[in-house]
C-alpha cells in the first residue's frame, strides 16, 4: 500500500488549497478513505471521510461548510478542497485507508499572514 499526498503549502487566512492523495497497491474503489490532520503539540484528528463509492461524506464540526472531500476512483485519488482557511487549520494533513490502517507521509498546510 502506498499513499502519496500533495498540494500543501503556505496560504493566507481566507485562502484555499486543494490537497490530493494518490493511492497504489490495493483496490482503491473498495475502500473508504479519510483525511486527518495533526497540529504541532496536538493529537492527530479526523477531518473528513468518504465512502468507497463517494456517496457518503462526513466532516469534523470544525471544517463543515469550508472543506469538501471527494474522490476519483478512475485515478485512484482522493481530494480535500480546503476553503476559508484559518490559522487553526495549520498542520500536517494525512491520507488514511480505512480497513488497511495505512497512512501517507503527510503534506504540510500552514495558514499565516
């Protein structure tokens, strides 16, 4: 199993980023996927999840209405569109395969003026 995240960076408050996670080594379309994040000195927390077919999506209360999770099973990729970013969204964002307990290496998101 391999998960490769990309799309992180430095952005001003109110800005947007689109994170991507490309998967390989398993049948992507049969697994639900999640995005987690970890801020400095804090525990890793669940941000959003999506079912294998994409019809069911869940979000942490802190990101509802600002973040959107989606997936393209033809491209073995899950996305996280992050809008109206706040400084408290800063952290390393990780992709996670439900059922396989596998993590990507993470991509850093920094929201600062």
